[in-house]
C-alpha cells in the first residue's frame, strides 16, 4: 500500500466528535483519522473536479490541503464548480476555495496558491505534499504533474471529464504505470470543456472518486486504482475498469528514463515536443489506405462505435458494431496485437477510444481519419458502398 501516513497527530475532543462517522468504521478508527490529520494533499485545479475533491478531502479531515489555480471564478463555472457562490464571480478561485474549505473545516490547514502551475513552480508546490490530485483541464499540466509525481515518488490521482464521460486512475510508478506509460503523447484530437461542454454533475462523480482514492491511499485500505483505469459513462450509467500496463520504455518511469528533472525549459521541451510528436505519430489511417487494407487477405477489424440507429443507416463494409460502452468487455478476449480500426462519424470520438484501447494494451489500433463522413466523401465507383451489408452483426 502506497502511503499509510503515520498516525502521529492527536485528535481534540471537537475533532473526535466531528469525525465520529469515520472513527466508528473499523477500517478508519481513531488511528486512521490521525493518519488523515497528518496527511497533506495538493489539489491542482479547483474547478469542476477540484471542487468536489477538495470539499470531501477537507470535510474528511485531511490535515493540510494545497490548492493551485490561477483562474478567477467565471459565471459559466457555477454550473458545475460547486465550491463557488454567485457573489464570488471575478475572485481568484484558489482564495475563494480556501475561504469555503476553511469555513467547512476549521481544524485543517488550507494553503492557497493563486497561480498557474508551471515547470518553474511545479516541483516546489508539490514537494510538501504526500499525494497530488488532478483537477486540471489541460495536457501540459497533467504531464507535468505526472512527471513531478514520478520523480518525487508520490501517487498522482488522475481524473478527466468530457461531455458525459469521465475517467479515473491512480498513477504511482513505484507500484504500477504512470500517466506517460499509458499516454506517451498527448492525443491529437481533444477539446477542452469550453469547446465540448460537460454535464454539470459529471465532475461531481469523477472528483468524488478522486477524493475517495486519495483517502484510501492515506488510510492504506482497500484497492486503489493503481494499474487500472475506471471509465464512467453518465448516459449509459455504466462503470468499466480496464487494466493498464507499465511501459518499460516510458520516458519518465521506464528502464532508461529521459526525463530525470523538471528543468525550467520543461514546458517547451516536454509538452510542445510531445504535441509535435503527437501530430506526426497519431495512430490513424486514411480512407484510401483502409479501402486497400480491407481488400487484402488479412483485413483489420473495423469497429463502428456509433449508436445502433446511425450504424444501420450506413457503415463501412465488414464493420462490426460495438457501442463504445461495450468495448472493454467485447474486446477482452482479443489478442492485444489484433489490428483494429475505430470508426465514428468524424473521427473525434474515435481518438478517445483509440487512447483507451492503447491503454488496455492494444498495440495496433488506428482511427479512421475524418470518420465515416470522410469515407463516404471518397465514395466513387471503386470505393466500397456506404450501404454494404454488415459481415458481422452486433455482438
Ligand atoms: Zn511511466
């Protein structure tokens, strides 16, 4: 178990009363509550994910909470960022959050860092904390936090959300893979909340799961999501867990790591370079190339992840219909070197699925560039028709 924090601090009579529902749990008890009091958690980004995560960590009695966020509260945040009140629009989030959490629990210390996380401050901000909780909404910060966590040998509780779906994992290189093992490069097609939208309660679920994982790590109880990625789909109301593997070639936690310090030039060197690599090496296949491959003796497995109605209205020849939420189970028995092409309407959702399949250990997985729309736009006399009957039906 990663960090059962030593149960040093004593509890006052007020604290014993406040945490009674914890203390009555044999898995927590007074000793566990003292571990919580002695623990320090850094929440980076106090927005949609950071709000519930920080609220629950503060309420649970985590002794020292750090809050990093350089933004101010915007009216459009209030739909999901439950730390803030309407009257706080325009205030720095870290300070408004600190006030709210301190009002919730005066027995803990809350430290506010109203600044953007950068390569220059990440090491110093993270160092005094035992666990880093991801409340960020961008890749640069996430890669940076992962690398800091690996180099400082502490768990990084990861969460991300988009539209109606979210993911959670615990990256802890001492016992499992890190974020970079799973996502060596930032995906090519990924939009932020502002572009994509997000259901208000979704970050509540994911941020609360992140808080739960952090509490388990501190208490040393249960099975944290180390080496596992939890996928949540709010529309289907489904949870899936896929196994993750450590990458021996990982640039930060592999056998021959290239990233050994967080240098001041890290932002440019690591993130931009990774983004540029991502542009070149994003695993995709053009419609023309796929048509050739489908005509070959060993065609790839084509998986259409759209809904049933869209699939039946038109799809690629030999496409197999597997709605996204059924993918983890449907592919469980497949060999990890099966060649797979993922198809959606325009390619954007496929990009996320390709990342998930890669995370599950599939090595030859591609998205169809531009999705079915690009395929249909190519359709000519030599091109397979859009309404070719499926060779395989829904599983
Ligand atoms: Zn790694």
